[in-house]
C-alpha cells in the first residue's frame, strides 16, 4: 500500500482552487482541463469549501433542466474539517 508521503511526492504539492462565484459549468470544464476531481473553493484567499465531481453529478441530477445559472458556492461542500 502506498504511503501518503509517497502519494504527495508523486502527485505534487499544487493545490487546485477556484473562486466561489465561478459558474458550475466553468468548473466542470476546469475538471476536464486540469484532470482533477476536486477544487478547493476560495473567497479571496480564504478557503471556504470544496467542489468535487460528486457535487457536480448531484447538481446535474437535481437540476436536469440545467445549472447554467449556478455558481460553485451554491452547491459546494462547506463543512470542512481541517487541522
């Protein structure tokens, strides 16, 4: 089994972030372009949540007519536990 330290060494230290008012569709495009499955959501330089591909799928299922009017902060996970 790979250790966390080895995973970080292989993956790198770059953290992907987006701003809270980013459109959900723009974030979806960024998932593809950046080849990542989550973004930390920022309000300026403060991290306020996380937006994951799971959040995107949940939004698409709950709003089959579309989500072009939604920003990431309206559908992100915000109950983060940090140390």
